[in-house]
């Protein structure tokens, strides 16, 4: 946009009124200060005193009288930013940088404006330009770090935030964001040290205290027994402490996902002793112990996903960057198929349902978790939703479907032979089977510490060969695990 500026004639006509209203302006003009500089000085004074509505016309008039002044344009953009008028603020900063592109502070403010306006790519470019001009620009480092933090680019965020803090930047919550970034990276001792500083500044912030206590608990689990770690946790968390099962559930997951296998096993055994009938903990301990299992047990699937149903969509799509359904549907779109009967196998909360609905005549979802099916029903896109174990369901549907869609389903099966046979039997000749896998590095399949199975493409294709033709095979990062991409493969097979 273009910022409207007054005409020079109007400014000179209005100067007497301004001189009468602002004695300091009159005094500057009487000392032969150029009108643009006098108006600029008065505008900055009004801004510093919180009178932004008065500052904007003064700075606009100064710009109109000296339109080639990068400094005055920058002042005007900054005043608009202070009013939270982001569009005008950005226009002012761009006008300033058009006149002088070597202003690190202007690039930094432009980055801040764009970041607040959700223009992440533009904000990143502006912050990086500021740092090119001045590598010690702590405000640009902080802005870039906060931007990366919001984007969940935690390693990059931690590097920039730490550098900004070392340069003395005291922007509120920098320590908190750095601590959270280190926590997500699995650097629990470093995270605790940084969060302790934030907790000292904000001793009543429950979120900071709880995160600090959790980091200290995990840190203790690497060297101490469970009871000692719990005592340390309770001493730090105080009135904000979560119950024993809740805090150890989170800690078990983090220890496991960041490779602290021995500590995770010790904690998992303690949790199982407190709740011996918990199928989730029992199975995850088996996975950590690398027991030779062929699939995840049904009672684990039901208990885990029933408990996960309320937060499933947010966790997968928002936190773990999960987009396998979209990627698989995009593969199907290349094949330009219309499918009379579509099965969303292991449909969960129905994330894929709205994507499949436009290409499906009849859309059926099947899942073992009743709570997940309740969420799927709320979407209102399925013709039928069925609670069943998927291998058993496939065995009862001969020549039924034109498309079977299975995003993030095969990862709960190690041995895929029965599932592949069931899918082939349930498809009509020429029907498609679209699915994702996590990629194993060695042939066959392997049970991971997460409780999911990874498969080697050769194993999958060898099983599929007798009944299917591979139409599409695309490597993909299917989600994040411990802030690292999980390598997978997307397949579309066609029944022979």
C-alpha cells in the first residue's frame, strides 16, 4: 500500500496552527531549523510521550517535505507499528529501505512487522538481511529465534535465541523459549538451566515451574533411581506438581524417543508396577526390550487411541507435522480415479475423510478405537463407520472396494502378509491400495521403541508382488519424532 501524505502547500498552511499548539515547534522554527526536521523532532517527542495519534500527522508531514529521507520514513513506519497498524508500518519501512537498504535496524523492524503479520518467509528474509549487515544485531537474532520457535524449527531457534541472550538481549520470555526449544531437542540439562533463570524471574508461572521440574526429573532419571527422581520433581514443582502417573508418562515417552533406553526401561517398569494391567505400558516396554512381536496387540490399540482421541488431530497435524493423508490423496489425484466404494482403513478421527469424500461414491471408515470413531463421526463425511479389527474386517469383504486407503496404519503391524492378502481379497480387480510405511534400514520389519513398526520397501513389495502392481512409490517424511523427520514411503498399489 501507499501511505497517504499531505501536500506541501497544506503543510505550510497548517504550520501556524501547529506552532500555536506546540511552543517547542515554534521555537525550533524560530532557530531556522528546517521544517521537516522540526516536525520530525516534534513527532518523535509526541511518540515517546505516548501520543501516537498526534505523532503520525507530524511525521507524515515531515516525510512529505523530505520524501527522500530514509530516516524519517523509518520513523513513520515505527510509529505506525507502535499503533499496531501493520500494513502502514510495513509500507513505511519498505519506503525507508528503498532509499537506504543498508539499515540493519530497519530490516529488523520489518522482520518483526512481517512476523506479527504471519508473513514468515518475508520475516525470515528481513531478519537475515539485518544480520548480514550487523551480525551482532541482538534484536534481529531474537526475532529470528522466536520465528523459528513458532515454526518448531527448534535447533535453529535455540542457536539464535542463545546468541541473542549472550549479547545481553532482555526481551521477555527469551529464556523461556530457549528452554522450551532445548527441551524439544532432548537437551534436558541445558533446558533446565535456562528455565531455572526464567523461573527465578517469574516464580509464580506454573508452566515454567512444571517444565523445569519435568526437565530435572528426566535429568535425574539418567543417573538416579525413580524414587529419587520423583523427590527431585516434587521439590521443584511444589503446588504445581502433576500426579505420578501423568508426569512419568511424559518422561517415559521423552526418554524413549530421545534414545535413553535404559532409563526409559527402568521408568517403564516402575509405571507397570503401579498399574500392572496397563496394556499401553506393557506393550511399550516390550518394544523397548525389542521382543519379537508380529503386531501391536488389540488392547494396546484400543487403550492408547481411546486416550489419544481428544488431542489426536492437534498433536499429529500441529505438533508432529503429519500430512500423509494429503500426500497420499495427491498421489491418487495423479491417477484421476473415481471410486464407487472407498474404505478408510484405520480411519482414526477421520483426518482423511474430508480428503476422500470428493472422490468416493460411498465412504466407509473402520477402526478398533470407539473414541476415535466418535470423533470421525463428528466430521459428517462417512457413510458408514465400523468398530472392528482391520484384518478381521478385510477378511469378510470379498471384492468389495475400489480403493483402500491406509495412512499411518501399517506401522502397527510387523508381519504384513495377512493384511496384504486381506486387502487384495477386499479389492475388486483393478482396485487401488494406497498406504504409508515407516522405512526400515534393513530388510524385513523391525519393532521400534515408539511401539510402531518400520518396514523395508523390498519386504513390502515382495509381499505385494503376487496380487498387486506398484503404481506409485514415493519417499516421504511422514511425521516428526523427537523433532527429527521420520523417513517413510508412500505407496499406491493396483490389484492385478
